C-alpha cells in the first residue's frame, strides 16, 4: 500500500496535477499511515485542491470589492470638493 500511494503521488506531481508543496504534504501523511488506500488519497487530493481554488476565488473577490470601495470613496470625495467649490448650489 505504501508503494502504491507514493507511486500515485509521484505520478500526480509529474503530470502537474499537484505542486511540490501538496506532494510533500501528502507524502508525509501517506508515510504516517493517514490514508488506508489509493481512493482515499485521491479524494483527499481533490478536496484539498478544491479548498485552495475556493480560497483563491474568495481572495480575488474581496480584493475586487476593496478596489471598488476605494473608487467609490474617491468619487464621493471629488463630488464633495466640487460642491464646496461651487458654494453649495
């Protein structure tokens, strides 16, 4: 079983399905007897990759929201300045 899991991890790394950090994480867990068979390991890999993708999209969305808020704040400040210059008319 140990050889099967390590072989699978090597194959996934060579196919670029997992990066070296994920490889190392799963290799250490496989060595520590965390996965009882290949199917469980594959499910764990898919779950971890899905979590990473979700975290990345959430980060991008929050950055976009912050950028939008900055633009709105600038726009409001400019409008306020303009109103003050014209004398509140």
